[in-house]
C-alpha cells in the first residue's frame, strides 16, 4: 500500500498569548538580599517559599526526627528555635537519645560501625549503656515519659557539654520531648541494665503525650526530619487517635525532609493526614544545609516583623 501523508490544511492553531502556560517570567529568579526570596516560584523552590511563609506567620512548629539531625550538628539551631518559642513539641526515635546523650556527656558521638561491628565492640560504650538505661529505669519508677526521664537526668547532671543537647534544652524550656522506641533497634538494648518493661511503659506514655500535643496542630507545621519508618508510623496513629477522640486537626502543613523519597513518609506524613485538612510538602536535600536555610529565614522574617511593629 502506498504511504499517504497527513493533510494539514484543516489543522487548528491558536494565539500563543491566549494559551494558559505553567511558567512565566513573573515566577523567575529575582536578585534579592534573601536567598529564599530570590528563588523562582517554581517546583521545590515554590514549596520552600510557601513553607517559610506559613511558619513565619503561624510560629507553631512540631518536630519529629531521626538521629541524623543530631549527628550533622544541628542542635544549636534547635536551641535557638526553642528559645524563640517556635517549637511546641519534639518527637524522636530511640537512636536520638543515644547521640544526644553522648554529645551532652562527651562532646562527641557516632562511632565507626563498619569497623567496630567486626569485633563485636559496636554499641558497647559503658557510659552510654549504663547511664541511659539508668535514666530510663528511674523514669519508670517515677511514672514519667522516656523523654522527660532523659531530659531530667541530663538537666541534673554535671555533663560538660549539655548545652549542646536538644533534650536538655527542651527540658530547660519546658518543651515536651517524646521518645518512640522500637525494641532491638538501639545499642542500649544490648546492655544488661536494659529493662523492656521500663522502656515500653515510658515510651507508651510518651505516645500519649505526643497525641496530647498534636491535638493542637491546627494552623501549625509538622516537620518529619530524617525518619523513614518509625516516626511516620507513629504520626499516622497519633493523628488517627486524636481525630477519633473528636479533636479537630485542620489547616496545618506537613513537611518531610530526607535525602530521598520514601514510601511511609510520603503516605503517612505528606499525603494521608493532610487530605481536606492542609497541605503536605516533600523537601529533598542534606539536613545540614536545608534546615539552617529554612529555619534561619523563618527567624529572620519574624525578627523583621517584630522590629517593624516595635516589639
């Protein structure tokens, strides 16, 4: 069969100026003093600007995190946020208390796992295992949460570097910290002082404290930073529980921050909880870069607003 080319005589075209376009020069990069303000209003840069704008106005931030946040040196940033009354709650996985505790006591943390696992010395620091479990066991006897138990222990200690501890500074500023533990995931579980009863009871109490805080999430921002499994699951259950108890949680944003996209944070933090209730964001990047960029801009905007209003 002989090839028959298409006939273009009836092709429909339109005027370019009347077409709806996704990108226009009004959203392009602008050379301004603020890095965030300079960014294009496009894709992830637009998301960053929306997050900063929302948080600057709400001044109401809830944090959940994995231990990497501590290991990349961001404790001083969180101290500043807490001192400026921006953080309402900090929820951590079990690894966080280890690195935060070691920083407070030793001014250093994070061992070479590949090296130490070969001879079985990984996680076997005597002070870490003995003292953290001591704090947890004492907390169990006092019937307080795991976060409060660690915070009180560091607060009453003579640890030389405790000013670099997120948990210490939260305790000092009366900001609730809750620890959400999966048994067997943390090095302190390998030590003889470890009590499953104490960890379980204290961590369960912390879940209830976490829920009590989240009932006030409306018009606030929830950041999940560097936790791909434990904290997204805890957040989903907490949101479910407080809504089941007829508390309204709406008009909030969620922000997941990590190196790559993971299933649980995407579904359990960004998408599901915000349906008809707010908006979720995913920010991919290094915590040691992205968190100072975002939170410093929020602090600068609030400071500017207060200065203009004469505060």
